[in-house]
C-alpha cells in the first residue's frame, strides 16, 4: 500500500505565509499611524513645554521621539514702563499679552519646529472659537490683506 500525504501539509505553508503577511500589514499600519498622523481632532493645538513656553500650531506628525509643529505662534508679554509722580520709571506688574508668529525673529527660524518629546508636558486641542484661534485667524486675514495691497 502506498501512503499518500494528506492535502493539509501543502496548505500549512500558505496559511503561515498569509498570517505573516497580515501581521506585517497590521504592524505597518500602526507604525504609519504613529509616525505620520497627529492624532488630534482639531486643527490647532497648544503644546506646553517643561521650560514654561507654550506654542500654538498644527501638529503635523508625532512619534515617540518628537513632535513636529507647523504654522507656529507663541505668546509674548510686553511690560510697558509707567511714570510715577516723582518722574521715576516703574515697571507695570501686569504685562500685555500679544500673539507672535514664529519666523519674524532676528535669527529667522522656519515655520516648523521639531520638539523633543521629553520636553513636552502636555498638549491640548484648541476650540475653533477660542481666543487664540480667533487671534490667529485675524492675523492671517490681516497678513493676507497686506499681501494683496503690495
């Protein structure tokens, strides 16, 4: 009697190959998601750093090492000096906040920032009607209008 091998032994390598392919596809998908997408629901985020600085922008991508922020703004406190009755200058204890677009500084940075993940305390989505998002929209509409007038 001749023994024949069952058909099951032939299908086992193809099932193992299919399982490896599916596993690789799943791992690739999750790696791509973590490396390229921001994972945020809103257009604008606030990124709070360990040095006390807060940046507002759009998280372009993030991974375990860094966060890439673009279209960046930050708050700047200006403290005007006030004259006292005796003519001495006294610093105003409360400063005025203004929103500054990154890129106009002396050193001329580009409008993208790679932030070390270790320096980030937390990030938040900003509402569409928040004061910061409204100020950004006003800045952009003013910048666009000044470009058209040139």
